[in-house]
């Protein structure tokens, strides 16, 4: 029986060049391979919760980002350099907006409904479209800790990830000694899946990370407490533009 050669597609050739991470036209994630055939629907932004708005980042946000992330108590358990300034904040916003446009993920600003105050960040990055798997990350400015903001934001994002994007699994890693983040994840149904040894560096010291995973069927949405969000009195001062406080 004759072979229909028109149906045979040439395999992409792998070389060091094809493994570069720079995106080029006709490539997917920098690899010369056909783009995935799974198309995820787009989330309609902003996402609303009883007390919060999860919105796209704007070029008005960098001064606030630099202000909150120059607080070492916030930045030391997330993968950032010890100092975080206005230029880093601007780069972060540009990158978040590019990710949103590409559909590779959703890095969203957390704002208080009503006042619009920017208090943190919550993001989902699609790690494998084929496996419908994503990574979640978040941080909240220190004056707003302990009021359920991270739980409320992460819960909304997980809800959209499972309901609208139809993902199957969300995962993340929590550095040893970060009980608040662990509490947020456990509350939403995340389970511990073991430890990645010394894969996170905090203040020059390698620490283990607990790998946490959540399957769609395990998700428990979070209901926030009644009443408004209030800022604690220990609001750190603004850094000078273009500078960051020392670590
Ligand atoms: C982790 C973080 C986002 C939590 O934000 P948050 O808005 O305060 O979180 P929530 O209020 O929703 O929940 C925090 C939970 O941790 C608990 N918690 C806080 N400190 C704790 C501690 N030392 N030991 C045990 N539990 C603690 C709180 O009691 C709360 O649980 P509860 O409501 O059941 O009492 C915030 O601390 C932060 O930004 N940390 C730095 C960045 C970071 O670590 N991001 C996560 C990376 S994996």
C-alpha cells in the first residue's frame, strides 16, 4: 500500500541552538516545535473577591512594588535578590504584562476593593499545557499580613484555574521556615509531596523547600472573614526613587 508522504511531518532537529530560551517567530517557548494544540480560554480580568481585586499590572505600580519588596521580611522567602528597587519593579511589571499577553500565565496585582490600594501579588504560571499543570506564587505587603489576603487571592486564582482554564494540578514550593505560606496552601487543600533539598538560597544559606500540590478535585475555596482589610501601623516608609533599603 503506498505511503501518504504528505502526512509525514519532519521531526524538529535538536541542537544547542534550538534549546535556547529566546523566543523567535515560529517557535514555542524558544524551542523549534509546533505550538501546543491545546488552547486555554483567557481569564476575564479583573477577578473579584469579597474584599479584593486581582487586576493586571500597570506602569503606575512600580513605586509601590519597590516599596513593599524592599522589605526583606517579604522578599526573603521568594526568589528575588536582596535589594529590590524601582527599576526592578518596572522590569517586573513589563514581564508580568508580557506573560499576560502571551497566555503563559497570570501575574496579577492584589488591590483592596474600594480604596484600590495595592497590597501584593498573586500569580499562576502554566508549566505544562499538555498536563494542564501550573505553578502558583504570591506575596502580601507586611502591614496587611494575617488578614486572609493571601488565602483569598490564591483561592480565587485556583478557582479560575480549575473552573475556567480547566487545569488539573497546581503546585509550588515553600521554603522551610515559612509557616504562613504553608498555612495558606493547606487551607486551600494543597498537600505536601516531599522535600526538594537545598534548592532555595536565603541570606547566603541553602534551604530545603517543601513541594506542595493541589489537584482540581481536592480544592477547598476559602471564605474570607467579614469586615474590611486594615493596614497595620508598622507601615514601612517609601524608599527613595531608584534606591532600595539595604537587606
Ligand atoms: C505567606 C504570606 C503571603 C501570607 O500572607 P497573609 O495574607 O498574611 O496570609 P493569610 O492571612 O491568608 O494566612 C496566613 C496564615 O498563616 C498563619 N501564620 C502566620 N504566621 C505563622 C506562624 N509563624 N506559624 C504558623 N502559622 C502562621 C496565620 O495564622 C494564617 O492562618 P490562620 O488564618 O489559619 O490563622 C505572607 O506572609 C508573605 O507575603 N510572606 C512573604 C512572601 C512569601 O513567603 N510568599 C509565599 C512564597 S511560597
